[in-house]
C-alpha cells in the first residue's frame, strides 16, 4: 500500500508528535484501555476492517472505547472478564455528532465489511450515544445485535 504525499506528511507529523498510528486514521492513544495500563493491542484483522469502514464511511470516528484489559473490562462491562473488547476485536464509536440515518447506514456498511456484533446505544443524551461493533468469530459467539 502506498501513501499519498499528503498522508505521508501527516503520518510523519503525527509520529513526531509522539502518537503512534495503528492504521491511517487511528492512533494507539484513542484505542488504548482507559484504566491507565497502556494496553492498546488490537487484533490486526479487526483494525483492517475498521479502517475499511472508516474509508467507506468518509467521516472521522470518535472512539469511546477500544482495547480493554481484563481487569478494566470486569469493572465496567456486564461481560466481565471475557468481553470481546479484551480481545482487541471491538470498538464503541460515538454517534454524538452524526444523524440516526448516518448511524444506520454505518451499521449496514459495517455488516457488508463483515462485522458480526452490534450494540446500539441511541437513546438518552447525545454525547452518551454510541455504536459498538465487533468481529466476533463463531468460536466467541454467533452474530449478535443488542441494545443497551
Ligand atoms: Zn487497562
Ligand atoms: Zn463495546
């Protein structure tokens, strides 16, 4: 894959700023566990698919939650220790600043790319709304859709 001149300059700039890029549009900082453990290790396939989704969506994603260590996941998730965020195969994308139509379209695009888990939080205060997407394999659980 070759980077355009503009993307190349951006990559160098961001790297010099001390922020590591995981893919063209996602940094380790935004994907890192929020507990302070510095774990930002995401699954390669998942990140390839997430970048593909970002490319077709055409707008920036604000990631509310990416990687979670087992300890942190147990504190904040109903899935306790085994949640799919602990495998680096899930992100929660804020839908604070996109319309419901855009959100539904994003889910459709994600499904086309091959994501198989969708959690929807589209009620309450806008800033708390998000879409969870993951690429759970059949060994984790069958494809799933749920609301929070
Ligand atoms: Zn952690
Ligand atoms: Zn999630």
